[in-house]
C-alpha cells in the first residue's frame, strides 16, 4: 500500500518568457492553495494526501496541469474553484472530475 492515499503533483515548471508553461498560468499559486486547503481539512499526512510541486510534466500545452496518484488522473484547471472541486470530488469523495480531466 502507498504511504499516501493520494499523492498530487502540480507542474510548476517555468520556461523562458513567451514559451507556454504551467507556472506562467498560476500553477505555484494553485499548488499553495491546494496544500493549505488539505492542511485546513486535516487531510495531510500518512495515509492521507500529499500535495507536491513538480518540475515539467511535459504537458504544458494542456496546462496548467496536475496529476493525482495512485489513480494517475491528469487534470487541467483555471482557478481556485477548479482546484477546490478536485479536492472535494476526487480527494474527498473519490469521484473523478470529468470536466477537468485531460
């Protein structure tokens, strides 16, 4: 069994100016939001949820992106409302958010 129930990686890669990248689309801010929310919800730690920054996940053209393991579900998102929906639906209730899945 995995150490975490869910391990979430936010691509926070920053490319040169003018090149598409997740960080230029707010990825670091959204990763911080998700990490803080998971802590507020007391879902942080062993057997629970881990929110991490990742380097390039090589899907910048579909970004910003995040991936949730162990299910290996890839998401795109626009704002905190999208990230909150992923937290509520996927991480809490175990339902994939189809509208944000890539």
